[in-house]
C-alpha cells in the first residue's frame, strides 16, 4: 500500500522532479553561456571607448567594418584552412577508424594511441610542432643528414605549418565518431553483400560508407567548427603572416582593445556556423524523409 502511494505521489510530482533535476544544469548554462553572450551582443552594438572598452550608445558600424575587403580576406583564409583541415582529417582518419573497428586483437591498444594526445596540454603539443618544423628542427635535421637538401627549408610560419598543426590537433575528433559508427555496423550486412556477389570495393561503397556516414559527418563538424575559431595554432605556427579569424578576434580583445569590433566579429562567425549547421540539419531531414521512397 505504501509503495502504491509513493508511486502515485511520484507520478503527480513528475514535472516538479524533472524541473529540479534540470535546474543545476540550466542555471550553469544561463550564468556561463547565455549571460556572457548577451553581454557580447550588447558590446557589439555599442561605440568603442576612447581608451578601450565601450561607451553608451548604439551603432552598427562594427558589423559594417567587418565586411571590409581586408577582413574578408582573413575570413576566406580561415574557411579555406578549416575546409582543408577537415578534408585531410577525413582522408587520414577514416582509414584509421576502419582499421581500428575491424581489428580484434589490437583494438584497445589502437584506441589508446588515438586518445593519448589528450593526456597532454594542447599548448605543449603545439610547441612540439615548432621543434619539428623550425629550421634547426628534427625534419630539417634529418633531411640534411640524408642529403636530400643542402640548406634548411622554411616549414615554420607558413600555411602548411598551420594546416599541419590543425590536422594534428583535431584528427582524433574525426577518428572517434567514425569508429563508433563502424563499430555498430552489423557484419551480417557485409556477409550478405558478399554472398550476393559484391566485390570488396562495391561492398564498402554501397554498405559500409553509407552506414558510417552519420559518424563521418559528425566528425567533420567536430573538426571544421573548432578549426574556424582556432587562434593558438595559427598564432604559434603561422606567426603574423597567417592571420585567421580566431586571431583577429583575440587581437581585438587584447592588443587593439576594440571590444565592440571583436564582439561583432564573434557574432558574425557564430551566425555563419549556425547557418551552416541549420542547412546541414535541414538536408538530413529531407534525406531521411525521402529515404524509404
């Protein structure tokens, strides 16, 4: 009897209990996500102060300034490097995820190697790239030792160095979602394709790749979006010559002390990412609706 009463009371208070469970997380998001975004939105439409900061008022000048050809070149460079980083991560990461998913004996060891870089600070890993790419670094030293070059080649502070650093930093974010999709793949589907006469490449193209596409798309988004806002890798590996949008925003809040323009640039970047995500989600919904037909 007491158990039934307790169950009835819990059912009547289900909404209240759910609200209490959501309250801590909701409060955290409001305090440390929504409130800072609201402050940045207010700053982006306020005039810049004479010595930094903002002054009371309203203006859209910072948004108009962002579309100057000087900053549009930075945007084009940022999206180009982010797209190249995503493409390279797909080319390099998908085979690795495939091998891990098909491996039985070495699966856990290979997964350990994939997540091992996360045990080290991203800053330390970026400085390690500097020691590899600089004129007296390991790569140039070995090339000179093997007689392939006569003098050190410039690897550091180039677009290639920035791209290599981005790929090195974000490659695990693509491998893990793809591996999760391939791991859930039913082997019976591949056996059925083989029994119907499908060759290995046809089986991969018609069965494995489509079924792993959700993980591949999720991994590509996890690589592309952080690459757009990355500022540490371009700053250390690209120097002042390879300015990306993340560096531009960071410089506005630190060196230039132009908080309104930095906030406006942040919101434009955020809007571009949200539009791309909405387009992707809309296309996925249409594909899911048209799939059975």
